[in-house]
């Protein structure tokens, strides 16, 4: 019986030894850990460099240990870089100070979302024993934002203007607790209804948000280009705050506006008052009357009046006649009976304001741009005389007759005084007879 038990022990001993050896080969005493990672976290589209610690915890010394990276998405091999590293010797039962270090470089996919990804590292010793170690590598996009656009390039003086800043997350990771502010160091441009700071609680990657301000420029400032200093504070998910500073230009000034009023109409010359009612000076102002139905300009149809400061005004005059007062020019029908006299009066210098007159104002603004403003002017009734003959000539004849009577009456009074004076002093009555003859001729002429 004892012999049988001894025989069985002799048979099972090699099997147990082989099993123990197999366990040792399948689980080598090599440990692989990450010492450092650059950058940390890894960035999409960039390379990441891993510094690894390789340590032998086993009871036997190891030679020619081969360490091989087996990258899968989002990691891949960098061109020119090997995925395999060799360690010539590792002592048994090493501590941290005795561990070997190796470096690996891997490419990170450019479109990978933020997250933690696995990387397998396989170690193989000289006996062929292998061990796979899985490392966790964090990937996170860049926390970066920028002010892409500002809605306006120029604003006017003393006018409320809306100014929009478009902020874009140009990185690949979300941003939180952003703060945007701006300042004009001269104090010319200031926000109204709020301060100059706005907050953005969250902004996803590749997303934009619009931040609006109501601003106003000092009316007493000079026209010109002013610098806005824009500051953007960004907080990442580690609560680290970074500041982005940039500059933007905003032109203050530019265009203006005009008021045109009818001033006078004398003998066909129409005068207009041209006033600069805007907040900017107008340079090289030119006033014109364009071709239009109902009116004709004689001579020059435009005039240059020079520069007009804000609040200033000038006078521009043109020779304007109105068409169609009694029918269009050339119409000889004259209505029933063929009254040609009425037709002759169809072109008149008496502007009766049947239609408004269009006036154009061209000027150069404070930004150096040439602009044109069109104004419609209402013409007031004028007292100028209507040209030509016709039924209206009767009123002229009546006025002429009244004037003749006044002159004759003056002559009669003067004659009576002279006659009285001469007779009283006994002077020659021939003079009296001559005055009476002149009076008689005047009456005769009036009768004809």
C-alpha cells in the first residue's frame, strides 16, 4: 500500500511542477504603469507621448523584455515612430527606484470626442512569457474660444446703437463660466442700459453665441477709428481660468442728414435753405435738381455750397419754371374756341406747388465716403407774374387804367394849384391855357 502511494506521488509531482511553471509563464512579474503624459489630457489631432515605468516584481531576473503597444481607435502609430521598445535586463524583486522607463508616441484621431480610452501594452520576456497591461488615457479637446465677428464697423454720435459680439468655441471641448468684456480707453464709446461685462454659462465645441450691448458715442468726440480692447475669460473643466485678449476697431462718425426747405421764389429763381441736421460735418456739399416731370431748370441745375458743419445751413438758388400751368407747352388748342392766348401761358414762372420738387444733396462724410441724399420739397404759392397774354391780360389792363387815373388826378390838382397861384399874382394866362391843353390831351388818350 505504501509503495502504491509513493508511486502515485512520483507520477503527480512532475504534473504539479508543470502546472506551477505554466502559471508563472502566463502571469509574468512585469508591471507597466504611466509615469507621465504629454499633453495631459491628450488632444484630438495631436500626438501624445507616454512615459512608462516597467518594473519586475517576480523572483527571477528577466532578460530582453520586449514591450509592444497595440493601439486601437482613437490611437494610431506615428509615422517614423516604433510601437516596440526593448529592455535588456530587469532584476528580480525591483522597487520603484530600480524600474526601467520607456517612451512611446501615439497619434490621436482628430474627431475623437472627449473621454477616457484604453491602450494595451504587451510585454514578452526571453522565455516567451507574455503579459498584457491595459492603460487608461484621457482625451479632451482644446478649451479655446475667440470673438469671431462684431456686427458693426461704425456708429453715429449720440445715437443708441446695438453692438453684437459673436463668440465661438473653436476648440474641441465644451467651455463653461465664460466672461466677456470690452473697453474703449478714451471713454468715447460706452455701454448704456448695462455694464461692459456679459457672462456665458456654457458653450459646446464648435458652437457660437451672440452677446449684445447697447452703446453710445460721445457727441463731442472727434470722428475717427476707436480701439476696443476685448477680454475673454474661459474656465475649463478643471476650473482653470485662462484669459484671451484681443482688439477690435470701431469707427465713430460717418454719414449725416439734411433738411431742405423752400425759401423764396422771385422772377422764376427758387431759393432753398439747406441745413445739416445730423451729428457729423458734411464735406464738399453739392445741391442739384434732377430732371423730373413738371419742372424745367434754366442754366445750371447744380451748385457746390462747400462744407456744412452739424447745425449749419446755407442757401442754394436755381432758375426753375413750372410746366403745365394751363396745358403742356406746344398745345395750341387752348380748349374750346382755340384760345391760343391761354396756351401761351402754359409755361409759368409762378410755381403753384402742384407737385413737390425733388432735390439731391451729394456730400462726403467723415469716413471719406461719397453719399447722396434725396429730398422732396413742398413749394409755397408765389406772387410772381405769369408770362404772355390772354385772358389774364385784362387784369393787367385794369391795373394800368387805375394807374393812369391816379396820374391824371395828380396833374389836375397840380394844374389847379398853378392856375390859382398865377391868377392871384396877375401873371400871363397863357401858361394856364397850356396846362388845360395838356389835361385835355391826357383825357383824349385815355378815351382811345
